[in-house]
C-alpha cells in the first residue's frame, strides 16, 4: 500500500482549512466508548519494526498522528494493510530502508522519533529528519540520545538524527535517564529488547502508555520485568515474532469527556474507560475541581447538573493542581482542568510543570470571559464560575484545542475554532462523536 493509499484508508483526512462552528449551551449527554490511547498507539506502531513476522493491531485510533506514522512505515518499506476501521496488519519483515525516511512525514509528527530505537536495534542504523509535533515549548531529545548511547549506539547530527550501532549490534547496559521522558523511555525499551544481554533502565517513565508498549513487546516474545515501575529490566532476545494485540483505552480522552460533561451539565456514561489504576490520578485531580464521577468496572458515570465547587486546602487556603510524571496528574489534562475551573465556584492555581508554554493559550479563554491570571508560562490562577461568550479562536495544539472546544460548548452563543487539524491529531472524529451526544457542532471547510 502506498503512503497516500494508507492515509486515505485510515479514514477522513483533515483539510488544513477546516474549522468547527459551535453553538454553546447544549449539555453533552449520553453514552460513548473511549477510543484507544494515542500515546500508546504511536510507540506500539513504531515497535512493529522490531518484529520479524507480521503484527495485527486492534483498537488503533483513527487520528492524524497515527495515520502519519503508519504512512512513514509504509514509505520505509513495510507492508501495511487496513483490516477494519481500527485494525491494521503491519509487516516489517523485509525491505526496510532505515536511512531514507520521508522528511515531509517526519516533520509533521514528533512520534517519528520513536522509530529510532527499533530501527537501530534491528537494522544497525537510522537517520531521522527533524520531527515536528505540538508547539508547547522546548521538547528535549537528549534523553533519547543518552539512552541509545548507553546501549552502544553512536549519535551524529546530520541535518537530522543519525544513530549507528556498533559492529555486532547493541549491547545491554545500565542506564539512569536524566528525566523520566516518556518517548525517551520508549525508545530505550524498544532498542534494549533486541540488544545483547540485560538492560536496566532507572528513572524510567511508567505512564499507562509505556506499560502498554511493554506488554505489547512481551506479547511478541520480549522479556521485560518491572512493568509499571520506574525501574525496568529488559533481557534482550535474538528476535521478536508476530502477535495480535489490542491497544488499551485512552485515559486522557476519558478525562476530556469528563470535562465536557461537567461544564455543560450533562449526564455521561463512558464505556471502555479503563481500570482504576489508569484513572486514579485524573479522578483525584478533577475531584479538587468539584467534579463528581463514579467508576464501575471499566465504565465511568458522570452525573448531570453538577454544582462544581473547588475544594480549598485545609485552613481555607487556595488549592493547587499540578501535573508531573506518572502517577501524578497527567500533563495532557491540565488544559481540560483549566476549562473546568472556569466553570467552578472558587479559586485554584493550575501549575503546569512539564511543558514551557502549554498554558499560554489561556489568553483565548480570557477573551471569552474567563477569569484567569497567567502568572508565568507555568502557572495560572483561575476564579469561577465565569459566564463565557462565543468567540472566534485558533487551536494552537491538541490539548489546548480540546480546552477551547470544551469552553465553546459551555459558552453563550456561537464560537468558531480554526486550525482544527490540531484537535484531530489526538481525538478521533471528535465532531461526529460530540454530535451523537447532543453537541451543536459542525465541521466547515473553506
């Protein structure tokens, strides 16, 4: 399948001039099934490059970033076949060219960096043009380099990232990552899976999507100990085989839908929400904002007409919601937390520690009527509830786009959100799915 065919097969492609037109004031209510985890799908798709046999993946989210990564594998020589709306067969058994990756595709997604580990481990070399992704401040690649160099790879800058394994292949080692980088940990895990000997990764990221990648590699015959902790022990194997694997649900999307229901006052049932171990940090964080939720197995219930009340700290002090590496509150939900806070009674500080400029988008919410003081690029103080009014805005990144969408659905009047391809990069058919829940939202192309 050609790259263009793969993209077309993956679903409706997003036109760069698409915009959402939203009439606010309609509750988001009904039942919806959470999609699979985008942040798990990307490394798992990349990890199919490790396999010497075909791999079948189910519950692959039909979103722009995943389509682009599948395209990248296709143009590199993999055989890709769409088996269903969310199922793919990927065969990387032969014909891969690790040093001529499509620069146009690479520059559109940061996830292209995830092919470094599997390609240098299996083919001995890789060259990756500079990757793209969300503009949310500086995003270091140092951890990726440290991890692969710890396994014996050499790194050189060659108008992109070039890694070469030593003669005889990568060799397991003991590494302490300079930060618990999610994608850096994932590249280390994938490379170590085919390295000779044993690798110990300390200060590893342990988010649910990292755990899902580990479980996928184990299903191919990999040997990984300590899954779910920040110390991983990986025993390298000679080769990894084929498997059939279902990607876990997206706890970030679950949190996004909780926010949509909470601020619009609707009753929402989210199926396939995941288990308590995946949701606990989100549940605890949103409870500070007064959001009521009930988890029954893997189904999450958000009751209707909630009276959102921010819970002050003991002594009446202003509470603070801060993100951090897992199992802290997820960084990808800070933008949704801001949206909820605008509609909750009380005052809260949102402290975004992970990304330098993620909160800068709040100026758009201020124009809608939100009462927000941006203290610096990492901290915002929100007082609510504020009566929001519809505005014309532009989505700067995936998560900020969801926050704008959430506030638009709670606002009086009409809002227009441009640059919605940013939202489409992380949320599958979000406009269609929201319409099924009562939202007045239309996708319009110029």
